[in-house]
């Protein structure tokens, strides 16, 4: 079985505050919004979806899931339209072999992530990127899940956190998700292949698709936004602190 090294650099968790509109441009911009803040704009956001996205939205059984999909994908189109200088409904997107969307006609890399009550869109330069968001209020047996998907030292780190154990779990989980999304692989069963504690770690990876698709290294930043949400951003090269924008203010 083919294997190779992967280097992962993880910066400690820090708080990310909204960036003033006139601040210097950043390599990566992150737009954050709670779903309730976007619901008043849902009709407008739904009008910019393409036929495939509308069909996907209609397949959701429950209204909250459908609304979150429309809000996220509509917001993504509006932000990409602004970056490209075209109407949101005119943005053409294609999907890679494992489902990750990209701009076939050229343009910045981007990624969308949502959780129960919030979502983020990250847009950067030419390098692929991955972003993930989780709500701290997510219901999960974090110790049980960690035992199945995390490395022994990650599990020890979570267990040593006491009351902060769940927050530590979600910080590591978002990091793993962000790296996989940056690689274009998406979810894979072997999350043990990734160790994402603070600092630099050199890993040996064997998953066939991950070996083929992953960059030689990833630089991962973790952020808390307010008291309720954790975000991780992964890029193949070092990135300066991303700019955070509250998306509902831009609509």
C-alpha cells in the first residue's frame, strides 16, 4: 500500500473578531452568519440558485434543513458574484471528483460550511482551502466519538479538558474536517490518519484518495466566534489572519 508523509501545522485556538470594512485586504476572507439572521433574506437568496441547487433544496424533508441550504448556497453565490463582478445567478460552478465545488472558468478558491444554526463562507486566492464550523451546543457524546475517530493522544487531550472536553473535541473535529475539505477528499472513514493537536506534526497517510489528493502540508487556524461557534480554516500554504465579516450585514 502506498503511503507518504503529510505535515500539519495547527495554530492554537483564538478569538476571531469582525474586521472593519476598510481594513487592509486579507489572503482569506470569512463570512459568518447565524441562520436566523439570514432567514428574513431567504426569498432573495433562493432566487439566485441554479436549477440543480433548487432541486437539492426541495429534497430536504425538514424545513430547517432546507432553509439552511438555501441560505448558505444563496449567500455563497452572492459573495462569489461580488468577487467575480457578475450577477450571483450567473456564477458557474462545477464539482470535482469527490464533490467539492469550484469555478471552472477561473477565480478564487472557496468553501462553504454549515452547522445547525450558523454557516461560514471562505474565499481566498488560487490555493485550495477548507473551512468548517460547529456549534458548541451540538449534542454529541464527544468521548465516544473521539474514541472511534481520534488518535490516542487526541483522546487524552480531550479527556484532560474536564468541563472543556467538548470544546476541545469540536476544535479538533473542525480541524480534521477543514483539512479534508481543503484536499477535496471530503469525509473519509480513517480520521485516525490525521493528528491535529496544536503545533507541527508529521503524519504518515495511507488512504489511497487522500495520498493522491492532499497537498504536502496544511496550515490550520482555529477560531472561536462569539461564545457559540468554532471555525477551522486550512490552506496548503501559510495564511495571514483571515478577515471576518458578518454576512447578514452585507445583504
